[in-house]
C-alpha cells in the first residue's frame, strides 16, 4: 500500500524507561505490523521542536504526529490535565475503564476539537503511580512546604500553590540543573526508576510517597487530522491498536522496574518516606478547593470532571468489594 | 553518495561560500536554510528523497524561535554583556593598568605580564572579547612601543590576553554550550576555571622566558622605580572592588547561592555601583550601556535565529545521521576520534567563529562523544563527565578561533585600534606563539581530564 | 564594539532608520528593568525565602522583548556580524550590489516565511487565551508572543530601508 512516514517529535527522551521507551516500542511495532508501510521517525526532545510546542506543531501540520502528555497543555486547555493525571484520581485500571468504556476518550477528542486543534488523539501509554517529590528536608506538616519553589506537574501544582509553594513546570532535562543551582528547592518528576536517571538523589535525599497527585499517567499520540483522514482504515487500525498494546506494555514495564531501584536508592542514603495522614488530608482538602475553582472557571473542565466523577462513583461499588486490601506498610 | 549526503554537503559549502560575500552571518544562515528547504522540497518531488521539507515544515522555525525567547538560562547572557560594558565604562580597568604597572616595573617583560594579568581579571569579570582587546590595546600598546617591546610580542600579548574571557567564567560561550547540550552551567563554569587559569599562566611564563632569552624583545622600562608599600597599596585599592565583584558573581554561582541568571543580574547591578563609586556613572553612560547591550545581544541572537533555521533544515536533510555515522565510522579509536574532531574544529575556527560552531556543530557531536564509551571519572557528582570534559576541549579549541587568521575576531578588534603603520601581518606573526600555547594547553587537557573535572566534582559539599 | 559606519544620507531611508532607532533605544530600558527585577527576586528569595514564579517569568519576558526588538535596532546601526575578509576589499558598488542581492534573496524569503507562520502562532495563542502553564505564572501569553511578528515586521522595515538606501545610491552612482 501507500507508505506513510509519521514524523514524531517526543516530549521525553526515549532513553527514559516507561516515559520515553513506549513510543520507541510503538515505532518498532508499527514498522513490523504494517510490513514497512508505516514508518515512525522519532525526534528526541528539542531536536525538531521542544516538548511544549508539540501540540502546536502537530495541529498546524508542521509535523504530522507527536508524543506527549496532555498535562503539558494546561496553559492552553485547562481541562487537558484531566486526561493526563488526576490528583486523588483513578488508578490505571479504572482510568482505562473510563477512557475506553466510559466517555473519557470522546471527551478527550472533544477537548481538542473545541479548542480548534486539528489533531486526532490516541492514548498510547499509561504508567503506574509516580513519587510525589524530592525534598531536601523532611516535610511533617503543611507549614514545612511554605515558601518552597518546586517543579510540579499538572493539576497537583495548583494544590501545592495553595500550600504556599511556588511551582514551575519544566521538562525533565532542565530539572537537575535548576535544582542544583537553587532555582528550585524541590521537585517531582516521575517514578523511582526514572527519577534515578535524572540523578535527583545526588542533591536532595527525602523522597516522598504515595504519588497522590499522579496515581496513573496517560501519554498521548497526537496525529494531524488531515494526515489521519488520508490514512486507510487498516493503517488507522494498526496505529490505534499498537497504541492500545503499548498501554499494556508501558504499565507492565513500569510496574516491574521500580522496586530494585528503590532498594538501591535506600542504599545510597535516600530516605523513602510515606506522607503522614495529616499531610494526605491536607492535600485532599486543598485539591477539593482547586476542583471547585477550576470547575467554576472553565465549563469544559466541569463537564469532564462531572463525567469522570459519575463514572467513579459507580465504580466505587465494584472497587470496594472486588479487591483485597493493600499490603500494610511495615 | 546518495542524494541526502550530497544535499548536506552542498548546504555546508553554500553556507561557507556565502559567508565570504560579507552578508551578515545571521542572514546567511537563515537564508541558506530556506534555500535548502526549497531544494529539499524539489528533491522530494523529483528525486525520490523523503526530507519532508516544505513551506509548512519551515513553520517550525517559529516554535524554535519561541523556545529561544522562553529560556531562563539565556537571560544571563544580556546581563553579563550589560555588566561587561558597564565595567568598561566604569574606568576600573584604566586604574588597574596604571597601578599594576608600577608593581611589575623592574621585571623584564613586566608590562606584558601586567597586560595578561589584567586580561585575566577582565575575563573573570565578564569576558566581552571585543571590549577586552580594545581596552588592553588602548591602555598598553603605545607604552609597550615606547619601552621598546618587539611589535609582534606586544600585539600577540594583547590579542591573546583579551581573548581569555571566552574561556574563563563567566563566559557567554559556556552559557550557550550548556543550553545547547543540556549540561549544568555551573559544572561548565567550574570546569573552565583551571583550564582558563592554566592558559593565562602559560602566557605569563612564555612572556617571562622570552624576556629572559631575548632581553631586546621585552625590556624593562629605564625609569622603573622600586616597588614601594605605597605602590602596593595603590594596586590593592584599584584591584579590590573589581575582585570583590568577581568574587560575588562567581562565588555565589559556585556556592549554589544564586543561579547564573541571578548572579548575572547582581553582577550588572554591582558594575553599575562600581561605576558610581568611580564617579563615571551618568545618564549618558547608562544610555551607552543599554544601547551596547541591545546591539551585542541582538547580533548574537540574530545568529541564534538564523542558526535554528539552518540546523532544522540540515537535520531534515539527514545531516545528523550523516555526521554521526561518518565520525563513529572512523577507524581511529575513541581518542583518535576526539583528536580528529578537535582538529576539524580548529580548522573550522580559521573561518567560522564560536557562535556558529557552538550552535550548529556542537549539538551534532554530543551523541558521538556519548557513544564513544569513554570512562572519565567525575567522582559520581558531575553529570555526564565525559561531555563536560569534551565541551571544555571544544571551548579551548574555539579559543584559538579568535586568533587564527583569516577570520579571527580578536585580530580584527586589535587592528581597529592600532596605529595605521601596524600591519595585519604583524598581528598574525604575534599571535602564532600564543596559538601554539593554546594547542599545548589543549593537549594537556586531553590527557589530564581531572584538570577540568576536579573542581566541579569537589565544589558541592 | 562594532563600528557603525556612517551610511550616506537618503531621506526616506533615514526617516525609517530614525524611527527604528528611537524604538530600539526606548525598548533598551527593558535591560535596566531586568536588572532591577532580578535584584528584587534575589532579595525576595534570599531575604524572605519567598521567590515568585511570576517574577521569574517576567525576567525572560523582558529578555525576550529586548532580544527581539534588538534585531531591527542592530540592523539600522549596522551591527550584525559580517565575515569581512574579502568584503573590506570590495569596491563600494560591489558592496552595494551584494547588499541588495543578500536582502532580496537571503533575508527576505527567510523573514517573510517566518513572519507569516508567526501570525498563525500568535492567533492560536490568542484564540485560546493562552496562560502560563504554571498556575501562578503570567497570563496573556499571546501578548509576549505578539512581539514575534511585530519585531520581524520592524526588521523587515529596516531591511526595506536599507534596500532603498543602496538602490538610491547605486542609481546616483555614489
Ligand atoms: Na569570562
Ligand atoms: Na579564526
């Protein structure tokens, strides 16, 4: 058939496991499954265009696809963060249930359409919880956060702001330098195995869990809509199903690789801490305030939030009965 | 050779050829980019290449331009430039010159040593090459001539001392390199301290040895007075405020108290206070500094903008892959490849200057170096130690590009302020020993990476 | 650090250049402002342990404005770096012809394409009322983005002025 070249700038270096590795896997699989008819050429972050410019570049057709996470667009589309990661939100299983068998995916596409972006969105990886941050000192009470400058991603940033933290968003590659030079005092980035690659443990020693702000994170493949419409049904199916397979692949990889790294981190003198109940309650209270503000400020945010909440309320009946309790922390 | 390779090579050759027309470098870069985007588009239509270049793709230049604007690391650049020009106007350098001369009065070659020492101080306070060269020349050339220095030695000393600022931090070149390669500005600044000082020391030793072997080339002044405590005090009074400023700016970066951006702002502010302290500050001076900052920043960024277009198109034509596969395919082994790369940069430095090399060539080389698998010990603290070390080798090699004819900016600045009877060939002759010294320093760095890495590795407690 | 060689007078071109020169000198104050904003941020951060994200963003906003408006200013002050190895030896007429060809064949295509794309870029930002991606960052991102087409247009104007000057002088045989 016709050959298709997907030029794909990515928001995460493909050397980063779980964040960047899934899209590399996707590009390899696309080639095999399409008998070479689909070729995806990956451009590492910034080589062609920087992570924050991917949406614009794909929508305007400057490139025909891109790999990122919707949370990067929250300055452009306030609701975008809900399709990326939700504080106190669903875990991977529930998130996928809402996306694929609830209204999630339709709303996701609707957001880009309403925003005037000419893109087709395909969820293309999902990862398990992240850590909720690296600090240079223990954080025992909300006041300990006061006055910190912190790199914080997505909606969780608004929660931190309410606790007196100044938050910035910066791509992974810039974090180490900023932390080292004191431009920021603390940071969250991703899962232990990924944070380790950034060398955060060299500067700050207190690593906090659980990742209340990101229980699961979805990554997206954006395809320019004109390109998408010109693709045959078979090619569209190959791309969509490869991405669906990538969801499985990414979460399996992510679940498998954390514990050895955490063990290693402990030996390097990293203090692995679990938020005390006061802190978790505080984060939750502030998150509720943030939701109230965001739903009031943006009708589409409200629409997505309401839909997701309705789905989750229904799911609660199942969740409360179906699963064993988590293993107690010792 | 396939078509992509031909296009990449043609693009480079076109760029170099157009440079020599004298059209500003920035526009040659941007224009060549657009031209080859058009050629790539036609090649896709008629020659079965898949560059994907067209009018729409070129729109990426705007996204890339925006990322140059939206960049907190680069904010330090105009601030260091502001600081440099303000110091230039503040009159501190002149005072330094007068008083230090008395200190070295009776040593053969003492005046040339003074020039180098001041070059080091200027370098550590900002490192605006043009300003340093002009300043040193205006202050010392006629005195050296009167004292009977050989013309080439005098000119070589001024040009090389004035160029030290690009290596000794703070250095706008290192800020840009850090940005291009995603390295820490602090690591690069600290990595450059010892190589920079070593180079300065090598100049001084060379001058002293020359004075000793050939008294006629670097005489002591006939009316030299013995060094008195009063003269010493004078030097201290002149040096202290500047040293304090250097200490505050560099010290706060090294100690992790301030980001380079903050330090640059504090430095600009401090230089302004220094100018006020010396009663050289006025509204007119401020306007000159602002205008100078505007101009210098703009011409550097114009090259940035042109280069981003050039690099985008080069990448789409397959330039990255070509250069990477060419270099890694060389049958030399890791050190052989590094020698080869540095040799090429040294040669390119005859024609191009540091901005183009840093913006276009350096990013292409980084993956090659990372792939060499060199095991350089950064004591676990320096991220990417082999890249930091390599960048310093490149920085040292680029240092020579200011001095190598035909296109050497230090030479041009110097020629601009010399009396008309000084010929360009005198300048060329004068800088040769200093270029050799730089190559020697480069060799030392290649075999002693710890000269670069020790400081960044040990600076953090 | 660059010599601003004085170009022979040509009324219309002189007028344009004066305008751009005045704009450039006015905008140059952003650098003084930048020094002050940095000092303020340092004092807040070090003195009161409370840096402001908005101030940090303001820093690169100011820098970006300075850089972009500087492009046309450096053009009318003739400060853009040239490799003048052969250039200095060319006759005046040759220089003028090179300048005209350079502007028409290299500069203008680059400028026009970038300018047109930048209009879309700003329009997109305006359409969605783009805000900083940091919650307490600066709003109205389209405003700072608007400086791209604006300053590229100014640069284009400066190029046209140069074109008028060179062509007039060529016609006059100067
Ligand atoms: Na310097
Ligand atoms: Na040179």
